[in-house]
């Protein structure tokens, strides 16, 4: 007999430590309630659980691209803004597990042979669109609803006394979204794009507005 857990296909029973209670403000709260993907099998039965959906042989090791639509959208939306597109791609390629990037604007500018002011403007645009925000100076958090590097990260887990031990924790997209939505320090634009049912801006509408601004008599 083979049993498969239901729900998020990236989860496997017992793959991560207990997480914080879902925020009542989060649209993912229902999906992230008490774990329902743990099953008691009858004696003598076993279960086969599929591993998380990742590309183990992908360049840069493990990577889970959760929205191919986002890549198509970015190519269209930033068609006339190569600077922002290049900065976005560089951030995506530099992210740690969970979408966190620790790079200064000067480091990105040097790598892309750009002026730091160009990188600053590009990052500001990404933040206005809700695709990124800065938890602190010199860091960027990419939008997990659009692009997410999956896999496992090492965290310190408290043990008895003051000691800590390092454990591997699987990054789950819904858990991460729920955590960000419940954080009062996260900008509203970022939260809006993280909410279930959010839509990316219309690329064609953006170009039409730009054309009107450049040709007011048209």
C-alpha cells in the first residue's frame, strides 16, 4: 500500500520543526493550521512519500521556481527597462534559500557594471511593485509568491540550557508567506503581492501609459 500526504506537494510528514501559529490576518491561515498531512497507518502497512519538488541537478544546486508565469511577465513588463530586469535577475540568482539576498547596491552595481544610482532606482521600482523589500540595510527579501529558492537552510535550535544546535529546516512557501503577512514591519505593497489571488500588473497597460506620457498629443 502507498499513502501520499495531501495539501502542499512540497511538504513531507515530519520534515520541519513546529512552526508559529498562523496569523488570523493571513489568507493562508486555514491551510497552515494544525498539520493534517500526518497519517496513522494500520499495522503492517508502509507509506511512500515523494520528496519536495526541486531540481537537484540545477545550476546552483537546489532551486524551486514556483511561478514560471512570473518570468514571462518580467520579460514583458521590463522590456523597455533593461536595468531593472537585469537587477531583478541578478537578485534572483543571488538569493539564499527562502529568497533572502545580502548584497549592497555597490556590489550589484559593480557586478553589472552599472552606476549605484541605477541599481537604487531599480530596487525602488521592485519594492513599489511589491516584489521585494529591505528588512534591513544591505538586504533584500524577494517575493515568495513570485520567485522562491526552495530547499533546506541551517538554523540554530535552542536545546537545554543556553546551548544551541544546528538543524536543517525545509523552506515551505506557504509558511514563509504566512510569516511575512503576519509581520508588522513588512510594507503593505509587499503583503498585497503575497496575498492569495494577487495579480501581477498588466505589462501592456504599462506601455500604453508610458506612450501617452511620451506622446501627449497622440
